[in-house]
C-alpha cells in the first residue's frame, strides 16, 4: 500500500490531474501527471466499471498497480501528482506484467529519475 503521504486522495487534486495532465497511453493503463510543489510524488489508481463490473476484480487490479508504484517510488521523480487509469485489458494480468508496463509508461512520460528496477522480486533467468 502507498503511504498516506504518497496518496493522491483529494477529489479536486485528482480532477486537476485528469484535466491538466498529458495522457501517456499503454495497452493496460493510461498515466496522467502534473507537477506539484510538495517535494514528494502522490499517486492514485482509477479503475472504472469499464475495467470490470465486479468490484473485487477492480480492487485487485488497483492493488497490483499501487504495489508497483510503491516498490518503485525511489525511481519516480519527487515532484509529480499521478493518476493511473486501468483499462479492461489489465484484468487478469500478473503483477510482473503490470509493473513492467507501469515502468515503461512512466519512462515514456519522463517521470523516472533512475532505472525502473524491482528489487523485491527476483527475476528468473
């Protein structure tokens, strides 16, 4: 889970990012980001009814994406508010697939300050 300091939970802030942020699309997610002056990254994950009609399925996908963001916070710039929109294609994907896609998308958005490496999951070679 993202710590409280790294959560974007104020509705006005989420709407501001949705309105002003430039979208960066990937097959399973869309990321929008705008700069902030807080000195820390804040993020939220949105999975609407289009992703799945079942709340348990939407919540699982959101938990996986939030976990990817939490594990990689050190490699994300510290001056951005992020909104990650989950697409229906993301349902049923593994953590590794979603984490890699989040990393590639944040890299394309110019939000990474270091390599996107998950140190907690050992890669099988």
